[in-house]
C-alpha cells in the first residue's frame, strides 16, 4: 500500500510538470497568433515613440509637466492616504508577496504547472526590463517636493509599479480567460485588468513619482510581454483536432483551475 501511495504521488508530481495541451479549431489558433502579433506590434510602436519623445523632449513627453500639475491640483488627504496604500500593495514590497502567494496556490491547485510558471516568468521579465531600461534612458522623476511618500531619486522611465501591475493582471486575465473561452468571463477579466492598471497609473501620477510618459511606456512594454506570452502559450499548448500531439498527456481545453 505504501509503495502504491508513493507511486501515485510521484505520478501526480510528474503530471504536474507536463505541459497541458488543449484542442482548438485552426482558425482559433490563427486568431491567437494574430492577437499576439498585433499586441507586440502596437507595444513596440508605442514604446519606440515614447522613448524617442523622452530622449528628444518631444511628443508626449511635452505633456509630462502639464499633466503632473493637473494631478497635483486633485490632491486631498483622504485620496492621498488611499493612493499611498495602493502604492505599497502593488509596489516592490507588496507585489512580490502577491505574486508568490498566487503562484504557489496556483501550482498547488492546478493540474498542470504551466500557467502559474508562465505568469511568474512574465513578471520576472517585466522586472528585468524596468531595471535595465531605467538607468539607460535616465529620465528624471518629478521634483522631490512633489512626492507624497518620501523622496525617490532613481530614474523613472519606465514605471516599475505600472509595469508590474499591468503584467500581473493582463497575463492572469489571458491565462484564465483563454481556458474558459466564455465571452462574459473574458470581458470581465480584462475589464478588471484595465481598471487595475488605470488605477495604478493614477496613483503614480497623483503621488508625484512618475510622468505620463513613464506610465504609458510601461503599458506599452506590458503589451509586448502579453503578446509574447500569448504566442508562446499558443505554440506550446494549442493543438488542432487530428494533429499529432507532443507526448502522451493531453487534455481538453477546459482545465477547471
């Protein structure tokens, strides 16, 4: 009995790390690839335009100060407290904890580890991009006197807070909605993602730590990451009925968790 139990445990563990395979019509797979290509193209174009604007002080970068002044005019005690809490929850301290909890729980509950691992890799990619690009671009933050939660002298392009929130909510929305394939669920998931991103953008501008060019660049980068995730996930998991499958383990598109 003990031998059987150990063998069952090992079998479940092995299956956990077998990449799920799901069946979709050929046109659906092509649509996913088109969506991925479109997101990457839009993200690259948007980020390139924003980067050139920041480096040459043209384009959207010229709106940085007027937009910052407008957000400064909205400040009130209650809103400031809420925005500071939001910045902490989705900042460099709170966000890693959220990601760790979500990833670990998803790994435990899901039949396959593919999706939580994809989420983790997508998040790490965003962190690396933010850390590499900021010192290269060297875009200064708003004046320290405008910052409402302590001084920050690091460079601001792109916004790590906005990039982290964008990656987390957009990738999670895709990984959940792509398996359920229910229109209302997809709309709800991406609506929550967009609202969360916009709220974080508002927070960073309101608190005086970023300009509109910084936060918009982060959203553009997140589109690139999301498009890449969609392309990789589609290539690895989507199979056409009748198409040869990779390995012995496959599953119908609904996975439950």
